[in-house]
């Protein structure tokens, strides 16, 4: 019965997780649900998951209800068997009446503790089933971890080198996402990476902090393979401002100091000022102590990006990755974020991924990716004169922005 309780509890946990996931998706994507008229579909999904959860919980209750009378029944059988054995021992003259009486009293005193112990066993089986997922997650082998003998890196001084790098996602059926990438980024350089959607731009920069490991080749910082550098120290060197800014359901100040929990309020405020964020922060109900909601839902897109920039400023990493950091902003917000990014980029080695080519003109060098390969490299002027992929992308974006073409 204990094994059955464990299996049932595991199924109930799976059903509860599914129910929560469906509910979370429906709430987060409520505008999409409404715009497609998908309320009946989401309602059916929710009811089906709720029925599965109810069924598993009822099965668990039934098993618990069955366990108690079974324990009583087998306990009674055990007592009858022992009493029969004792009677036979008395008849054979091998046990006295006093010994028999002591034996029965001891048996009755032992019955309740054993019964309670059996109940505890059932509770343990329930807890074991519920925690099995946690154990599986904790024991799962990390795809990326410190190598034996990995050493920390104290500072970044010279260059980042992608040395004949190829990368394929695990279980990918469409070959390499990146193939034979040879690219050097000098300290203090601003490098822009552009290309069509799916060209491998984000994949390329994700190899630098070792979110993934290369399939072939190596990524080197100051001549050291990143796989030979302790992860914690490697990632301390890198600041990232992404397209999809993730903020925590915490105060503004705690979100800014996320990379430096020991930073005082003065340092937090200085970072916010440099990110052009302090003005709107002070207009919030509790200023820096305002709780911004899950994923920063109480803030606009531009405000969230400036909080992320302030967070990166406070971290003060020498290497900066900007992954399409302004792609979903309106013009006014983009201008503010661009000014904040200029403050952030000053004095750092920067890799910029940009969808809008207008944002990369001032880069020291532009690399064009297409289908996982570097197809062009140069300045904006050189690439525009080359008549290649970059020029075609630029012309397409110019048409999209032309009010006569797209009024």
C-alpha cells in the first residue's frame, strides 16, 4: 500500500503542476487568448487537468482509507496467532500463567505504537512521492559545469577569441546552429553582430558565459579556454542586457543590486542616474522601495530596460553583451534607452546584437551572420559599399520604415 500511495502522490503532483502551468499560461497570455477567442479551449484544458488532479487525490484518499482497516485486520490476526501460540506453550508446560499474562500486556502495549508507526510510514510514502521530482532535478547532471582543475579569472585585459567554433543544440535534427566561427574581439572594442532571424546571433553570445559549451573549437578569453575558467568568476566578467528583460517581484533597489547584493543605496542611486532611470523611480509610490510586481509588470518596457541597464552598471563587468536590447520599444523609449546604453558601454568591451541596423552604425566593427556562418565583416560604410547581405538587410529595413511604403 505504501508503494501505491507513493505512486499516486507522484501522479497527483504531476497533475497539480500541469494545472498550475495551464492557469499561469492563460493569465500571462490573456490578450492572445481573448484575441483568438480561445477561452473555450483554455477552459477545456483547465477542466481536464482539474479532473485528473481530483481523480488522483480521490485515489489517494481511498488508499489511505483502505490502509487503516487493513492494518487493524492484520494486527488482529497477529494477536490471535500469538495468543494461540501462547496457549499451546502453556498446555505443553513451557510457559506459566504469569508469563502468559505479562506477554499479553506487553503485546497490547506495543500494538498502538506499531499502528502509529505504520501511519507514519504512509505519510512518509506520500512525502517521498511528492519530493521525487525535486530529487530528480537536484540529481540531474548539469550540461555545463566546472571542469576538474578549472581556475578563476581575475580580470579581462586583451581579447575574446572564437576559434573555429561550431555548435549544435542537443538533439537538434537540423545540423549546426553555428559553423566554423573565427572571430576576435579586442578589449575596448564595440562589435555589432547582425543577420537575418535564426542566423545564430544569440547562440553565438550565449557561448561566451557558457550557457552552452561549444561542439567544436574553443572560446578563449585572454588566451584561456572558458571551459578551464571557474564559472562563477567567468560570469562575473560579463554583463548582459537582453531583449526580454527579467525583473523579480521585489523592490526597485533590490532588482538593481541583484548582481551586487552588498551595494549600498548610494551606489544603487548612482547606477539608476547613469541609466536615466532615477526620475521615474522617484515618481513611483515608494520610490526605490516600490515592489514592481512579477517580471516588472508595474513598469513600461522602457522602464524595465533602464532598470536592467542600471543593474548591469552596478555590476560593472568589463565585458558587456546587448542582445536586441531596444527591439520592442517605441521611439521615445528607445531614445532614452539608447542614451542609457551609451553610458553603460563607455570603457567596456561590447558585443551588440541588433535587429535595427540603425543602432549599430557607430560600432567599431560589424559582423554579419547568415545560416550560422560569418559572411561579411567591416564598418557600416564598408558593408554598405559591398553590396552583400548587410546592404540588402539595410534596404529592407529602410522600406519598412518608409511612410510611403508602410503608411
